């Protein structure tokens, strides 16, 4: 065989290799704190599978899905299924979940009161202003006996759906990321774990009440629908769902973040 034919044969054999035989860059959107930190632990494992993970941090819950739908990133890891369902319904994103990741039990925090029972009549409680996390906060307040909600509101009740409010609680709707910053100005705040952590709060010790960790609010990895069956997605999920990452989460977050696998 001539050198020319040998070179052509070599090229053809290379082209027949799996897609991840060569390193592939995958940009993953995440909120600061645990989501981004966990992805840092995933990076070296994914590198062995041919993935070069680039973590892109977003400071809110709105932009990561827009960035994913627009092709600015290949995946994101920051949201739960009810939140994604709401975004898809409202904005017609072609985005799907490909894996469960971790759960962050949401908490009620206060600098003024040591318990829910100590909240005074007319207390102000801040809740996230996005439909999913705001609804999640109200469901938690109902579960703790502070309010009752109209039946049939699902996972997205609003303050307008409160049917019984014996303490006459006043709800202050704010961006989820602002929860730790308004603690001095309200009687209590319902704060997502990642924002509590980045705000210097301990999600295990500091809440005066905490959500049951079971339920629909396990977080997910999401990708564009057109990408869900691509080899890099399988490699990413396998890299995340490893004993090494589980051990990192357990040691790093000490119960404030719970694994789903």
C-alpha cells in the first residue's frame, strides 16, 4: 500500500472513532454556590470521558434557560422540574431534563425570631417572586401551619391563593437571590439553599423551619431537546452520578445538599 493510501486509511479510521474520542467542550450554566461547586468536582471525572466542562455562572434563575435555548451554553444545572415545566410552558423552550442531581431543602430564616411560633401578628415574610419558588415557599408555610392555600393550585400558588392567614402575614415578593440581603428588614425570609449558602447562612443550622427533603423539587441537568441523545450528554450524566461526586457533596455540604442517586 502506498504512503498516500496509508494516510487516507488512517484518516478514515480516525473519523470512525466515537464522538468523544477527542475532547469536547461543554459549557454548563449554574448558579453560584453549591451547583457550581459540585460541577467543579465533576470536571476531572468528565475530563477522563473526553469532556472539557466550562462552568458559566448566572446570578439569577431566569437567564440560564434563555442562554441554553439560545445556544450560548450546552447544558444547565440549577433548577428543579416544576421550574423547568413553568419556563417551557411560558416561553416555549425546547429544553428537557436528562438527569436528577441534588435536592436543596428550602428553609425559613429569621434574625428576629427563634421559631415560627414567635412570629408576631402582621409579620412580614419575604418569598421568591418567580412562580415556582414563590409557590414552593407558600407550600412550605402551609405545611408548617402558618397559612392555608386554595385547593387545586398545584405547585404554583401565589399570595392571592391564601385562604386562611391567622397571623395576618404580609408577603414581600423579591428576587430569589435577594433573600439573605433582606433578612434585616423582614420578620422572616424563605430562602433557597444555594442563595442561603452564598449569603453566609448555614442551611442546616440557621433555618427556623425547613422543607421535607422528599418531593418534586430535586434538581436536574437540562439540555436542548435536540441534544438529549448525544454521546456527550450520556458522558456528562455518568460523570455526575459517581461515588466520587456523592462523597464530595456529603463531605462539603454536610446535609444541606442531598444527592438523588
